[in-house]
């Protein structure tokens, strides 16, 4: 069973392969056309090139973790990684940054030069330049197209795509440099010199797009890649012009660095303003102390204070130094707390590194400023309701509270220290009992003078450091590779297009052939016929070039050879029949299957073997034998049956060109064919004919339409059931299969008529009759 299934599968596969090979010309033509279409597409399509730039994001990480920040991290308030690469990527692709690039490079205005077949964009040096008099806020909202045709070196015509923008259907003519007024603003067009110079006759299209649409388009085009854990970012952009893509990426990196530098300069400016304000206050205080010292010296005539310095002990000097430092710290902390609690400040940024000795204050201030900058970047493209912004605000407030608490702790500690130092200073001063009271009074004023002077000099130093930092702000992105463009276009992909065209060129015709074959319900060959019916196969008749071709005695056409093979097969099947005469009935499922044509040619084939043959036309509804044999008969079968006075010889016609073939035509068409064939005269006809003829060929009516054939079927020795190739529906052959299974037609065989010849050896029927009979299942 498995062997039969395998053989059946192999046969089906071979049939499918033969089917496709038989249509190789169609497949080859479709494939060639598809490849030609691919070539034309590649020839005239616009190539897309990819530019790539690689940058490294500089990451400033904290050298050590503070206890306060570690405590906040435990509650997830903020992360120590303030150089989040993902955030930087979003900033690079932000609308604000892309907007700056589009405005600087005027990417919302495109120039196209019309060629013979397609338009080509020109960016770096277009034939003409469009300059507006209006502000950018108006121009950036324009979305229209202008068409320019160069008339001469000084003249050009201008129109929009509808041809009627300037008061008429025809384009208006202008001179280069004329001010042109439109609904979206006034502008001038000036010519350029270069490869695409404004030559007379050149057609130029100027396409202006809404800047918001252009920004969105470039946000989609801009691609970024980053390996996890790496600070390297690869930027890529696809454009039709190599130079344009490279220029856009370089400008994008430039704008990103400018944005980062501006953020850093904000912190420096806040610190600088804070120091300048403190300098003004300290300067006034120092001036007051100087005036007090000067007045005290004048009033008390203290001119030789240097000689009195020896009375101060070394310990008093050291204590005084500590007093100065502690007082400075308390003053700086007061300044810092005032800035921290100032709700009217222009920015949330805090002054960094103002001189407070506690390292935790500097680190918390730095963390606070980085979070503020990060929040301000996000707010450029978002709102206060953004979850990330809310989280950053929470972190900033937490740091402020932590900083305020730290400042209070430090200030409290310094005040305790200051009190201790003052008590120590009082103790030392009391020991200097010999010093005049006025000198002690001057010493107190001098101490205040030294404190203010020290604070003033310190602030001056910090101002200079801030000024130096402002001039040394470094960009955040280090350029690893400037933008470069691959010379090979990324789209369209030539190999992919050709491969797709090749596959389509093969698949489309193959699919068409396969679907057509699947939807085909007709019988094409013996294999398909054997799948539908199990009736013994007698043979097939090839389709001839001429319609209704009759075979001749000396005839070597494929059709004649086919009828000779069928004649041999019939003789083999009827060789055991008793008696000399053999009666062969020819029928079919429906009309127009070649039943009468087969009957006539089969009768002629038997007669060519010098056997007496009688051809009887029993299809009395639609007779065709007379037409094929070109005979004119007044009487026939119906006349014989209805008129007892007529004998068989009275309705039998002798063929003039064939002495072995006689014909009994159908006669007049009766109104009751079925009842007429039930007459006993039909039996008498066959009994009489069998005495005088070797073969009786009977052309009967189609069994799928009428019952005429079944009424006389018992007179047949063999039934030939004609099936028309490429004509009859497979589903109609259930009639033939049913008749065979129920054995209603004696010795039934099937013949396939009108097959298509296959190229190869011989005619496709076989040269050995015995082998042919075995293949047909006859022996």
C-alpha cells in the first residue's frame, strides 16, 4: 500500500514538473520582464545614503558616596548616575534640538532640478535661492510648492502647482531680484553659479514644508544605537544627498554641545552673581570697620601700635586665627542659607564651592545642581506633570532639606567653637593687664577689620576662579568620528531588488499556472481520467489541426495511427466473442464530445482492413454522420422502424469510395425517438446486419442526456464511452462510472478524444500493440 502511495506521489510530482516545463516560455518571459522592471526601477529610483557619526558622552561621577545620599538612595529618591545615556539620547533626538538644526540649515526648503525623467534634489548650491522678507514665524508655517522656469540670464517664470497663484492660469514672468508678493509673504529669487547654474530652459521646483512636519520627519529618520554600559553613541541618518546627511549630523552634535555648555554656564553665572553680591556687602562692612579704626586711632592718638605688638602672646595670635576662620564659616553659612531659602531667585541652581570647609555641603550642592539641570533639559520638551520631572523635583526638595539641615548642624558646631574661642581670647586678654584699655579697644576693632578683609580677599579669589571656569566650559559630547557617508546606497538594495524581481518573475507565472491547473475541472490526459473512473482505457485520439478531419486509407497522421491502435485493441477485447460479426456501440456523456466523429472514423478504420462494416446512426435526435460522410439520404433508421414495408437494404447506403463500408443514416427526426427505438424492428435490424457484416458500428445518443442508448444497449458486444479532453467537467463523469459499476453497458471501455500531442518520440501512443494493450489494462 505504501509503495502504491509513493508511486502515486511520484507520478503527481512528475506531472506537476511537466506542467511547469511545458510553460517554460511563459515563465521565462515573465522572469525577463520582472528583471527589466527591476533594472528600470533601480535606474530611475532615488538612492538613499546613510551618514554615521560617533560621539562619547562625558560622564562626571562622584568620587565617593556621601552618607546623606546613600540614605536617600535606600528610599529610591534618586540615582547616583546623573549621566544617564538614555536621557542624553532623548535630548539629542528632542524636538528643540532638531528644530535648531532645521532652522540653521533651512531644511524645510528643498530645491529640485527637473531632468529628462525624474527630479533631482540640490542642496549645497541650488540654481536659485529663495529669500523672504517676513519673519521666520510666518515662513515656517508655509506648506506649498513653487515652480520656476529659467527664461534667460535675467528673467524667469514662476507659478504654483495649480498654475494660478499669481492671478491667472499662466505663470507670471519676473526678473531676478524682483520683490514678489504672495499670500504667505514677500520674497526675492536670486540666481547662483555652479553645476546647476540657472541656465535658460531649466525647470526648478521649490518645495516649502511646515517646519513642524520637517522636524517630525527628521526625528523619524534619526537613529541612535548604544551598547549597554557604554558611553559611546552612534548617530545615523538616511538622506538622498550624501553631503546633506553629513552636514545634518555634524550640526546636530554641534547644537547638542552648545546646549550642554549653556547649561554649565548657567551654574557658573549663578555662582558668579552670588559672589559679586556678597562682595558688595562685605566691601561696605569692611569700609565701615576701616573708618572706625581710623577714628579710634585719631581720637586716642594711637600711632605706635607696632611697638606694642610684642606684648601679645603667640597663643593669642593662634586663637585669633581660629576666630577669623570660624567667623568666616558662620558668615558663609548664613549667606548660603539665605540663598537656599530665597524664593524669588531666578533659578533653582545653588552657588557651588563658595568656601564652606565641610565637604558634604559641596557634594550635596553639586548633586542638587545636576538634578536641576537634568530637570530643566526634560522640561524643554515636556511639562511639570511628567513623572520624571515630578521625581526629579522630589529629589531636589529632599536635597534642599538635607543641605539646610547640614548647614544648621555645621553652623551650630561653629558657634560653639566661636564661643569657646571668645572665652579663650578673654582669658588671654585679661592676662595682659599692663596694656592700656584704649589699646585693647583698638585691638577689638583691628580684629573685626582683619576678619572682613580676609573674607573680602577670599571672595575676590573665588570670583576669579569662577571667571576662569566660565571660560573653560567643555562640551559634553566628545566627537569620536565626525559624520561620514558610505558610498554604497542603503536603499534601494540592488541585490535584494533583483532577487525579489527574479522570485516574482518565477513565482507569479508559476502561481498562475498552478492555480489555473487547480481550478481546471476538465480531463487533460489518461492519468487524470483514471483518477475519476475505473473503466478500462481503450485509447486516446489526438486533436487535429483541422476540425472534423476524416482519416484516409493511406494516412500516417497521428489521428489515423490512433484509430489503428484502437481498432487493434477492440479486436483483442472481442477475440473470444462467439460468431463472426461484432457490434460496437459508441456513446458519451453529452453532445459535442466527438461521439459521431469517433464512430465514423472507427468505421472507416475497420473498413480499411477489408472487413465489411456497417455504420448505423441511432442518434436520431441530433444526427451527424451524414455530414461527416457527405451523403444525402432520404430514408434511414427511423423510416425502417416506422414502415414495415421497408427492408434493411432499402435504407442502406453504399459508399462509392469504399466498397467495404455501408451506412444506415438516422432518417427523418421523429417526435418520439425513445418509443421508436423500443420497436421489435430494431432487433430485426441487428439480426439481419450480423449475417452480412463483420463489424457493426453504432453511433448512439449521449447517455447523460436521454435514455435512447440504454434501450438498445443489449445489442452491443462492446461499448466505447467517448470522453472529450479539455471539454467535459470531471464531475459529470460520475454517470459513466455509475453505468460501469452497475454493468448497464456491456463490456464498457473509455476513449479520450481530442488530446494535445506531446513532443517526443513517435506520436505518444506506443509502437507495440501488445505492450499498449497491457498498459491499457486490456490484458
